[in-house]
């Protein structure tokens, strides 16, 4: 319920036995408040009002000390201050905001994506982003968490460069260390953007560029898989069948040379086909203004 008092919006949200009151600028509903039941959800913004944990665990370059940070600390200067002027901050853990505890980790310091560069939070169109680098072979992974198809994945990301290696926006791992999982990636030939599983769902040069996109891939068995770029469906075909074991960002396999120069801001995964798919993309776009 919203009450208008002069030039001020008072917004009341009731949930978990309590009402939250916001004075001034009205706070929009969080993505998972409206589109719940996600299998796993990762972002540098808060996705669920009931989630009160950190979004990331960061390692600073000066002494390799680590600390957790929430949305206000990332945006409000606490993270940058803690990392320190001239230092870099790398993400060791990207926390799952669903409550399912399917967190993404990278324990190898030299392969952690960067969030703070020379004391400043890295931004993409004014909002924080993770910076994955081919040179470091950065990636984050949940490891084996027993995930099966169908999977409906939503990602906000862009390729910074179309490098000489296989650049990957996000992938659902098949088996650790091999390329048998679900994937969204750009490959050298063309270059082209590919999406698929054991078979290729999409392979085209059209979106092989450095434009930020909302990438939505629905992977299922048989001929039911779909691929959307922003608001446009670009493929409907058989992507093959292979159950992933977990989720990964920045790689399509836990192998050197299977990473990419990409910026990733958000990744949300559902365990079933979402009839509300266009609504989810629109809700994501209302925050990031991609299309």
C-alpha cells in the first residue's frame, strides 16, 4: 500500500509479521519478492527483502584479508574504504540469496573476479559489476549441488572483449573440469555466441559484440529449450540432454583457457520453465535499463 503525503511517498510492505515503512523515494519490490522460488540467485544488489546476509566476500590485494559486504556497504563506500586507496578487491564468495545456500566460491586467489580496482568499485552503467578476466582465468562455481534440467537462467552481462580464448558469460557445469555442461559463451570462430547443452541451441554472430544484455536460456530435455536475448526470442530447439551438477560464472568448464573477459552483474536460476519469463526479464530490466 502507498500513501501520498505532499511530495513524499510512504510505502508500506507487510511480510514475515512486520511492516516496513519507507519515507521519501518509494522502494520498488525486490526481484525475488515478486518472482520467487528460484533455485539460486546471485547479484551485487539485494534480490529478496527477507534476505539479511552479505552479497559477497571480498579479498583485498594489500594483505589478502577477507570480509563480507552487503548492498549498502558495496554502494555506500564501506567496501572501497576497506579495500583502500590503490588496492584491488577480489570476490572469494558470491552468496546465494534464495536461502538455499548454493553459494559460489573461488578459493584460488589468482582466479578470483575483481570487484574493486585501485580503491574504486567497478561499475557498469553506474551499477557495480564483477570483472572476470581471461588473463587470470577467473571463475566462480557452486561445485556439485545435484542440479538437474530443466533450468531457466537469467543473466545480466557483457563481453568486454572477444578474446582469443573461449569467452563465457555463464555456464551450468556438467562435470567439474570437462565441457559437458550447459553453456552460454562466445567462441573465436566468427566470433559467435553459442548456447546449448550436448547439442547447440543457438550459434550466431548477431550478438557477438560488447553490448550489455539480459541473457535468458531455458534448458530442458528434448526439443523444448529456448534462448532469449533482451526481450527477443532467438532460438527454440533441441539443446540435448545433460544434467548439470552445479552453477558457474565466467567459465563453461573448470579449465584454464575456458574463461572470458566479461562483466557480470546478476545471475538468477530457476528449476522449472517460467510462464512469467517475460515478467522476470522486464523486472530485471527495470533496474538495469538494458533494453
